[in-house]
C-alpha cells in the first residue's frame, strides 16, 4: 500500500481507499495480536438484523398502538433469547402468575425471574 500510494492519485477511488487503510493500519491489524478478536463484526450484525427488520416492519403495523405492542413482544422474545429461555414456556409461566400478583410486583414476572425460578426448581 505504501508503494502503491505513491503512484495513484490520492483522490481516485483506489487512492482514497489506500489512504483510508494506511491511516487505520495499526487499528486494522490489532486483531492479529489477540486470538479472540474477530476481524469483522458479522456476529453482531447477525444478532441485530431481526431488530432492524422489525423496525422496518413496524411501519406496516396498521396503527401506531399496534407497532408499540409489536415492540413489546420483540423485547420480551429478544430478552428470552438472550437469556436462553423458551419464550413459550415463559409466556405460560407469566400468564399463570399474573392474576395473583400486585401491580407493584410486576418485576417479579420478568424473563430473568422466570429463568431463576427454573434454576430453583431443578
């Protein structure tokens, strides 16, 4: 890149790319110093893709309130997924607990509380 940067026009597409890379070279090769660092962010991109698609889909929810409700469901299911909890089992557990709970104690019905109850019961 150092040699090529001397022969290409700096404002050409390749010159711009080379200049960009030369300025960031130290940061770019940082991943070679540590075996646990990924060269790309595909893992994160794939993890947030459903959220990005969901945002796009909210535009077609039919009504603003419906879009808000969809957002709630995505939040619950996303939290269950992050905790390794089966969403169906969580919803069944939630619906069995909610009638006997006071509004102030609603945090006791969060997906992490369900996961803790599973650990206690095993």
